[in-house]
């Protein structure tokens, strides 16, 4: 009896210790332990102290490690600064030439690359993609009708969020690996019928560029866009970016902000991995505000710029109608301000670029973190300060709310602790019952003197429910979308913050163990009274 009491006291104390440690960890929020540094371009005077104050306040409130900002008006850069540090691991100051991952802003570059090939007669936008990419043979027969234009305008019918993990491929030819990986995907809608944002559309455009040019996507973009525009700090090569003062990305982990760089997959470059600086993004914005002209002359055909900014399809998001061009979003219907923009989210970077044609102004904000809730509010906040507007923050994809998801994961960590404690206590109790002879094994759950059938069902219900959930997920995703649900779960670690992934895997391991143990004890053991 004393052993039993002692064991219970030890388990109770362990529970208190674990809960207190987890709660103290949850409550611990990393604070910036350095003064936020501001690094301006030597060619640009600091003439907007209100922007400096606004950005430093936002960074301090949200523990943003570093960001860079550029504002252009007409054909000039009027504001260009870096804030904070490039990495929490190696806190060197962010400068206007620090390299950031541009995320989905990259699509605007890929779209222009396709249009330039159209101008040379190498691509017809209304020709089915299969004419160029013969390996693109989806099981869904409707895919034969997908045109290049529909890829550019995100109206191909290819699914968005659920297909995203499939764009991360390795191999001798990464783009062919993507095409192979998506060949069993089912379209969500008829090609050309409506809008659905999907990274895979732009990965296919990257494959198309390589196919028709006979050169790599990286080299084509460098020689056709970056170099002619004078974007010397812009690249698609990670090793080159590392030599150009590339910032580390950051993610949340159980309430902390940590530096974390994810592997860059060449297969995903066209959709989200151009790497550039605020200074170079100023050149990009000037070119788009001035019909393809920079201080180097007419670099991009005016018609191509106009085509990128024209509304090709509309959709409703958050109750308002929005247009999509070719790598750009366009305000339409009900807005007093003409707005052309695009945001970007990788798992560890946040970016935004805005064009305000009515004011002949544009701005870009590059953030080396995906651990904040305010990343997409800074660019419109700057526009509101300068122009007295009331622009809303950019719409954020559901998965990019890492801070919120990390908070959920942190709460789930407490649940995991309690589950682990409960599991340990349950095993200990069962072992004690065997040790004292209160419980015995039985050969069959249907043996004589068995417990009532409703109790058998109760013991086995969690395990049966888990099995049904996993089977249903597999069948539904495989049937509706054409790929393996479990493969997507495994690939989730590529993007997810460590805390989210660790908590998720721990729950996925402990819950089935709980269910298996409960079912085993209920089906194959009995109390001595039931078997005697």
C-alpha cells in the first residue's frame, strides 16, 4: 500500500513539474536585446522620420529581426533603408543591399520572362501547355486544354494549397520531377473557368521557359531581366546570394523567434525563390511605374508591362472583388485607390510590393521573418503615412499565420505532456494490478466470463476511430486530388516551424499508442473477479 501511495505522489509531483516548466516556457517571449539599427543608402537622405519611427515601433512590438524598405516616386528612389539585423545568429545590420527571399513576388518576374519569349515568337500564350511540355499528361483529360495564358492567370484549374508540397522536388531535372509528381492530380475546375492561386502553375512556366530556350531558367532570367535592368543584387542561385550578404530567415518556436533557413528547391524557383535586395526592388518598381523604362532606357516593352497589370480574371476575397493579371493583383470594384500589388510568403520570409499609379508611387518591404502578425501591414502602413490613405493589410495565406499556429502548437505541447503523464500513470496502474494478482491475461476477448460488449466497444472505440480517420484522409485526398496524404504529411517538415512539426509528430505517435494500449488492455486482460 505504501508503494502505491508513494508512486502516486511521485507521478503527481512529476505532473506539476512538467506543467510548470511548459507554462514558463510558453510565457517566455524573446525580446530584442539590441537597439534596432537603421542603415540608409548613402545616396538617399533620411527625409521621412515618421516612417523610421513607425517601422522601428512595429519591429519592437513584434520581435521582427530585420527588414528593408524602398519607396519610389516617378523614376526616383525617395526612401531606401535597412532595419535590424540579418540574423539572430549573426546580428550584422540589414542594409539596402541585403538579399532577401522574395517568395511569391517572384511570380511577377517569371510572368515577364514568359511574355518576353512570346515577343520573340517562341511561345503562343493560347496554345495548350502540352504542345511544349509533352510529359505534362495528367490523368484528368481536361488538362489537355490548359493553355500558357491560363497558367499565367492562375485559371488552369490545378489545385492550390493541397498540391503545394509536390513542387519541392530533387533529381537530375527538377522540373520534370514536378511534372511527374503532379500527373495524378485532379483539376478542381475546368481550365479557364475561374481563379485558383496555385504555385504549381508557375513551376510549369519555369519548365516551359527551359524547354523553349534550351537554357536553364536561372540563366535565362539573369540575362533577360535582371542584368538588363541593372539588378546586380538579384539572383536565383543560392550560393551567389550567400556571397551577397543574404539574410537568414526566421520562424517562431514555442513563443521564441529563431533563425531557420530551409532548403531551396530549384523546382520551386519560378513560383517563389527569386532573391533580391530593397535597392534592386526599387529598380523593379520604377520599371513598372514607367512602362518598362529605367535610367538605362526602355528595357521592357511597354505592352508587356500593361499586359501584366491588366485584369485577366476576378475573384472575391474577404468580401471584395480583386483582379489577377500576370503575377500581379489588381484592385477593382469599390476601391477609390488604384492599387497593383503582390505579397509573398515563404516559411521564413515575408514580402510585399505595391504600385499606386494615381500617385506615381511604389514601395516594397522585405522581412526576414515569418514569425510576426504584422509583416504584411507595413507596406500599406507606409503608403497610409505618406499619402493619407486607408489601405488594409495584405491578405495572408492560411498557412503563413505561423505565429498563431505556433501558439496552438505550444498549447498542444501541454496536452502532450498531460497525455504522456496519463499514459505513464495508466501503464503503472496496470502493472500494479498484474503484480498484485488483480488482473489476468485472457486468450480471447470473447472468452467465457468476459466483460459486457459495450465495454469492449468502449475500449476499442479510440483505436477504431483513429484507423477510420487515417483511411478516410488517405482515400479522400487520393480520390479528390490524386496524391498520397501521408506523403504530404512527411513533406510538411520542409516548411513547418520546428515546434509545430515536433508537437504534431509527438501527438501522432502518442495518441495511437494510447489507443492501442487501451484496446489491448480492454480486449485481452480481465480483472481477477471477471476471470475467476
